[in-house]
C-alpha cells in the first residue's frame, strides 16, 4: 500500500501548492488591482483612518482631524464649514473628496513622496503617521466680508492680491456644511448628499471657479478696451456712440442700457464710454477691432486656459468664428462669452499690477506634521496681457467709473477705487446677473475683486452691477485695505 | 530468553521544545495584538498563556506516558496552529466586542483534553477496527442528524448544524473521522475484491457490480447531504476522502475515475436543480461582476471582500491588530484564512500553509511507517482528509474552487471542528506510536510459536506481495494474505478468519520465494542488505524491498523515515548473532 500512499501524499502536496499559488495570485499579482477596486471599502478605511493634516486660514484650522471612536479612528471637522465650503470642499466616506481636500490630498493624507522620510521615521518610532497641514492664502477678514456681504443672494465673490496672485477670498453662495458630508454614517451622508443635489441652488458648486460660467456683461468691456488700447487707441480716442446700433447683417437694433443716450453728440471719448458703460460704443469698437484682436486679448488674460489654483478652474470662453453681429455683442460681454468670477478678477488684477498677470493660487504653505514649513508657493507671473501704459490708462478709466460713473457704490473714503460694473443679460425671463470688478487702492493696488450676484439677487430685475454687486466688492476691499 | 528493548529515541524532548515554540508564537501574537489595539499586554494574555501551557504540558505528559514513540511533530504543529488561530480569533473578537476568543479557548481545552483521553485510553488503534460497521452507521446517522426536525438548524442556507440545549454542533466534522475508520476497516478487508475482481474494459480494471454496494451507499450519502443539507463542502469532503482511501487500498485509477464521474453527475444534477448551488458557481466564476458582487443572496460579496482583505495584506501584511478583517463576514471561522492573509501577509500564510503541509506529510509518514493495513489506511485517510479539507475551504476562499462552507482545521472558530481535528491528532499519535514502538516481543527464538514467529514474519510479507508481485498473477494468494492479515489485526473478533490463519501461514513460503530487487518500487537505497535481512528471515528481505524497513513487526522500527539511511543501533547486535 505504500506506493499509493506516496502518490496520494504527492497529490496532497499538489493541493497545497495550488493554495500557495492562489494566495500569491491574490496577495501579490492581483493585489494592486483589488486594492484599487472602487467597491473595496478598505482603501477608504485606509484613507480615512489616517490623521489627516489640517487646512489653515490665518493661523486657524478651518479643517482638522479629531480622534473618533468608530471604525475609522479619525473624524474630519470643519470649524466654519459653510464659510469655507467652496474652498475646502468635502471629504466623504462615500462620495470622495472635492476642493482642497481633493487637490492637496496627498499632502493632507501624508502619502506624498515628499513625506517619505517622515513616514519612515514614524514607522521606526511607532508614531501614527500624520498628514501635512495646508496653509491657505485666504484672508479671513476678506472671506468673512464677502460671505456677509453676499448675504442670502446666490452668487460668488473672489479677491486676489494683484501683486502676487494669492487668492484672498473665495465665496460661493448658497453654500453647504462640509461637516454633514464628513459624517461616517453612510445613511446620513447619502441623505445629505441627495438633499444638496436636489437643492436648486446647487450648493455643492463653487461658483467662483467651477460653476456654470456666467455671461460677463459689461465687465468684459475691460477686455475690449484693453484690446483697443493695445491696438493704438487711447483713453481719449473718440468712439462712435449712437443711441442704437443696428447689428451688422441683422434687423436688430442694439440699444444702450435702459434705452438711454450715451452722449449728446455722435462720438465720445473711450474713457467716458467705459465710465457710463456705453453698449453701442463698445459694440462698434468691437466690430472695428475685429474678433481676432479681442479673442487674442481675452486669451492673454487667461480665457480658454485650464487653471489649477490647485483647484480646477473652469476655463472661461470667448467664442471663435463669429459673424460681425455676434462679435459686436461679444464685445460687450453678451452673446456666447462666458466667464468665471476668478477670470474677471484676474483681468482686474492684471490691470492693477501694471499689466502683469500673476498666477492665482490658493495654497500658501505646506507644513510638515511637526509644523516646520515644507514648501512655500512662490508668486509666478502668468503673462503680460497688456502693456504698462495700457494698464495705466485702464486704471484711470476704471477709477472714473467708481468716482463718477456706474460704480459709485464701491467708493471707499480716502481711497481711490478702480472698478467696472456689469449687468449681464441672461436671455429669457430671468433677471440679469449683477457684476462688479474692482481693485484698490488705484495707485497702489492691494486687492482685486470680482463679484457676481445671480439674477440681480434680492434686487431682482431692478438690479444693476453698480447697485447690487459694487457694495459687496467695496466691503471685501475695505476688509483688506483698512486693516 | 532475555530481551533487550532496543534503543529507539522517543524524541519527546523535541516535541516539548516544539511545543514551547508553538506556545511562544501564540503568546507573541497575543502580545502584539494587545499593543496594536491598546498599547498594553491584554488582560487575557496571562489566562491564555496559563491555559495553553497547562494543556500543552498535560497532553505532552500523557503522550510521554501512553504513546512515548509517537511522532514528535504532529502534536506541536497542531498546537501552534491552534495558538495562532486563537490569537486571530482574539483579535477579531476584540474588534467585534464578542467573547468568541474565550469560548474558543474553552473549546481548545476540551479538545486537547479529549485528545489526551483518546491517546491514553485507546491503547491500540486496531481496536477501532472492531467497530467498522458501527462507525459507518454512526457516521451516517451523524451526517443526517441536521435533517431531524427540531434538532437541525439552517444557518446561512446550509443545514449542517444540530442544536442540543445551548450547544450547537456540526456533526459532519465527526463523521469525517468515523468514515475514515469505517473506510479503513472496510477497505482493508475488501481491497482485493475491489482491486482485482471484475471485467477489464479499455485497459481499466472495472470493479464487480456487487462490490459497488458500499460505494453507492457513500455516494448516496454525499448526494443526500448535498441536496438535503445544501452542504457542498461536507459532501465534497466525504466523497474526496472515500475516493482517496479507495485508491490507496486498491491502487486502481478506475476507482478515482468512477468516483469523480459519479460525484460530477451529482453536482451537475444539483446545479440544474438548485439555485443555491448555481449561485455558488456563479459567485466563483464571476466573482468580480458587479451584479454578482451586489447580489443580496448567494452573491460573491463575502468572497470578494475576503480577497480585498488578502490583497490589502500584500506580502507582509498589515500587522496583527492593524488590519480590518471584520469587514469580511465570518472572518473568524470560514474566512479566518483571509483574516490571516490580511494581517500576516503572504509571508504569514505561507508559513501557516507550510505547517499544514508538514502536518499532512507527517500523517502520510505515519501511514508509511505503520505495519498493519488498517493503520496505513486510517493514517493516510486522516492525513488526506486534513489536506483535502484545507483545499476545499482555502481553495474556496482563494477562488480555486467554488466556495463551500467548511472550517479551517485547528484555526477556525468552532468547537466541533476543533474537537474533531484534535481527535485526528490523537489517532495519528496512537498509530505513529505503534509504528515506532520497539516490539516488546522476542526478536527471534520462539519460531515454532504461532504467536510471534510465523505470524509476524508473514505479516511482513503482505506488503511485499502487493507491491512487488503483480497481483494479477496471483490474485488468490494475495487475497489470502490480506484476509489473514485482517485476522491478525483483530484476532478473535471474527470467527471466519480462523481458517484464513492457517492458509495464510502456509502461503508465505511460496511467495517469499520470489525475492524482489532491492529498492525496486520505492527507489530507496536503504533496502537491500538491511540489517534486518537475516538469512533466516526470507520474508524480511522481500519486505525490505518495499522500502519500508519498519514493516517487520518482530523487529523494532526505525524511528524516523529520515533515518532510513542510518543502520539502527540494534542491527549489529542482531548481526553478531
């Protein structure tokens, strides 16, 4: 019987060999695939079970991680959730991450290559690994001012330091509370998420950079004016400014806002046309310049670019291949021109910074778990969309807009403010969006802002950029300048 | 005549040392878990150490007393596996806030004591042969017990549990031992009929129809278990065990072919009739499909979660206490292997699998080393059933075969399984002790005595004949030998064998006349002029050719297979005579 016993023992060995092979297959060969399977909650546990780094604004942790008693060991909390919701985004067991939580994830969870040494130390010393802290460029006063000023209105506000590109404020309304999304109860999170999705205010969208882009209306006249100045016009150049302008090739007459006259005569200086935001003058100017030049100017300001701050910014759009009528309408920010508030703020910031556009950024510093600074963002030029001279002339023109034109509501006593209003037709029944973009002080800019209030906000159809959006911009600027 | 009991090393010292190693592994695992979970030695640590030390030493002491020549590896391996399993269950029960670990420690105590009791009271494994048909009956009854109303309970779709008061039992775990005893007893008596009689078709020796009876019975049993209890695992376990033992007894491939054909028929029929079997196959073949993964019943969710767990362990594991094994349902029983894979990594489960390999191979060594056919069949059957159960359960967890519900021997949570497998340890210890124990009987001299002379020599022969001589040539003679041997094994228990004894005593003379080339079958170089092969023992020579120097009962067995190359110490003494 020994022969068959030996044979069976070999069979038993083969059975075990198959188990060695299958274990290796699962734990080694297929492991990367299994670990990244979307249904594998372990990856989530691994992710959520780390002591995630804080997000810091003005020395305060706006997002932090505290120990919890549940399976994850840690719970993400947001000190002033809704105020910073657009920036931090949410961090959900079920729905993943958005905002800075997404963009800076590998620093926050400590998996960045930069933290390899720190991880090794932790491994040896037995300390639980901890993620890096992210310090934002946000100025808490400006953020709070923007939040309060927008009130219950739908819209967004962005503020940039024109000399560096640092984003000082970024508010989107309505907002949500990321604390609700950070709950570890999947039922709660699902209910919250569904409610937020069904909310017609789309609170999950950060309107400042990544909402449905808006028609800019008259704030786009800054781009048209910049293109004109770069093309040889000056602020004193006389431009045609009729009461109505029949769009080329159509039977449509373009009126001025409210049907008013821009000037008693036929022409007016470019600076006056901007000051009172004369539609016919800029429509004709647009046709005179031609689509190509305005498009080129818009692109130099950043239109069409995918920008990461490091949150992804929806590219703003200036349409191509238009006929003359469309070009005329695009020149005043209607037709198919679409912008993000950040893009509008970038236009103002470039004008404020003597023609040099700085790359906008949100992360100031990355701090190691021991709070030492790992990296600091160095301001970086995005480009030079306009010359210094063009910038100076545009600044003058914008200063007169606030001093004496449509943007009086943005005046700050003792300080020259440069701004531009916009009231963007949305087409159809809805009221126009109220826009205002500005920078101040005009002679030594510290802040550039852009504000949009959807459908005129609480003022509704009566709203204009000057009436609704300009005061908000003023409050944001005051928060930064007067401190 | 004075008898010098030869010096065969008992190797109990090695056993004690390995036992301490196993205890050390378990203690370290407990401590690591404690530090991982709450930075301190767990309160249960000392209870665990104390209980396991007492149990290990108790069993060791009993073995020293009652089975001093038992294999020194089998018990420590089972002990180590039991310890690691306990630690894992402790870790999981902490995460689940349950008292599984305490209960399992209790079951371990019961099981190891049971093992000691069996080793102590069952002085000779051949006693079990007396109960061949009793064990069959009780195995069948046990297997069917869960179907009894009020007694059985359906858990997770399979009706494999019985409940008596507060206790629940998985009787199938015990039926596997009983069936192994029955198969060994039945096959050792009938192996020749099964092997040799019957028509030969296409080069395959087919068995006679009337020999089919018991096989049909086992087949029906496993199909009934499959159908009525919806327990593919036990069904597979029983049938696999039977086919393997049938093959060992008869050496007929045809039995394996017939066995698997019959089982396949049953499985295919079950597949077409029962949705739960279908879904098991679906979950196996299409485990990662979203639809199957998310299926509410019978999906692959558990299987795939186990795979996720193993994958997250990678090569070195998360470390004990650092993973999340509780995500997988039944992480402490059916899926304990996945839990181990997660926290100990591929390295850890390789080590564990190697322990099982070692255990099983030691079991087969015991089978090779023992003298009687019943012991050979029983030991190899029990060794195989452990391997086969590991394959069925781990193969299910790692997607080699469809997932069935069986427990991982020695490690998974569950009293029935632990108890049954420790009884297997006891039986293997007993058989190995008998195999290695130097014979207390005179080495030679009493040649005229039927008791130790001729009988023992002829006992040696029968393997020789089976192996070396083509059984086709001398079917009758062989049959006689086997029957005679049966009679030897349980002399006095079966009246009809009186006659066989006489014929058997005469038979060796003829068969022994055919010396077989040394190392012919096994290729072992040790065989030819071994010290045993005294001229006056022609039968011993042919036995040696089988590569099993221990088959001569009147000579002390060589302690370990590894030592086959070393002439045993007593050999010179014999030679000098």
